[in-house]
C-alpha cells in the first residue's frame, strides 16, 4: 500500500484517521464538483413539514377534546423542537458545509470546512439527545394508557435508561474530540478523541435492543386482552408501525460499513438519510 500523501485526524461526524494517497487526492481534485446528495434536502424538508403537522394535529385534538396536556405531550414537544434543530443543522451541512462533496476539496475551502464542522457537531449532539427524548414520550404514553403494574414498572425503568442514555450520549458527543475547535479548524491538532466506531456501535446496539422492547411491550398487553382476534390483530398492526424504527436502526448499522473512510463526506448519502431523518420519522411515528 502506498504511503499516505495527506493525513488528518477526522472529526466528530466520523471519528478516525483519514489518510489519502497522491492518487486519491488527485482524483478528488479532478472531480471537485461531485455532489452525492440529490434530493436529500427535499426529503428532509418534506419530513420536517409532515412531523410539524402531525404534532400540531395531536395537540389540536387535545384542545378540541378539552384534555390537558400530559407528560408524554410535553416530552413530544421537546423532541419535536430538538428534531427541528437537528434537521436544520443537517440542511446547513448540505447547503453550506460541503456535505456529500469530496472531503479533501472541502478542506481546501476553510469557510466551508468551518461550516461543516460546527454544523455537524451541533447536528450530532442534537440527534443523540432528541432520539431518546422521542422514545421517552412513547414510554410515558404507555405508562398512562396501560394499567398493568408490570407495564408501569417497565416503563419507569425505560425512562431512566433513556434519560441516562441521553445524558451519556450528549457528554460523549460534546467531548468526542478535544479541543473541540479541532473539529472545524484543521490547524488545531486534536489531543484526544473517542473511538468513533465503538461509540456508534454502542449507540446502535442500545437503540435496536430498546426498540424491540418498545415493540414487544404493547403487543404482550394486547394479546392478553379479552377481545376478539380481529381487534387484537388491528391493534397489533398499529403498534407494529414502531417496527419501522427498528428497521431504520438496523439499516443505519448496515450502511455504516459502506463509508469510504478516505472520502466520508461524499460517500455517505444512505447512512445520513437514515440517521438524521430517522429522528424525524421517529417523532411522526410516535404521534
């Protein structure tokens, strides 16, 4: 293998070391106009509108029925606000930060690289914080709707797990690379960094495991109810919409391994769609 021609300690978005050969650098420079995210922003904006309408309709139905907001409604609104922030950062990364363009050519544009670093840093923190909050909203809804003692205890356990996960993930993302300014300033050398792959796999493992619990919990209750089979099947079909988030989490894990570590910004469209837009989908499905 040829000796690296260019190296950089890579950032919070995809921690690791980027090492390019002279041939790879020449290729990225020759193909500087490449853009690998056609339609990505349209998809994001569409989801933002759908989620906003869904949340508004849910809260409007509370007002019409003269029902006070519950804890799951408040956490849903918090999750919606965070999801809008994360989606806005992802749009800024694509429009102004050079996302889905060749990484080396982005580094040559200092203003663009700074936009990418700052927006991706905020995007990552908002995503890993908003995701568990959206799930806490669902768990609180289960706790309110289902009367079984074991379900309520399970829900409280999940609330504490998600709260701890949110805090831990936020701290890990904030301190993923130190000093933080090295994320967007290539002149500042990172003195320490978290193993990004291990952090990502741990997050995926937690998300998939708890998604299966959230999927199974209402199904167990439904099939223990004294009602006809058709009603049970109908209710199960509604709750099985949550399986979409399980599929998305698994797909995100699979697509993670399609990253080109030496050109991560240009070769990560599928993972970015699933990851950032997964939070918006999570909110809409929970509504």
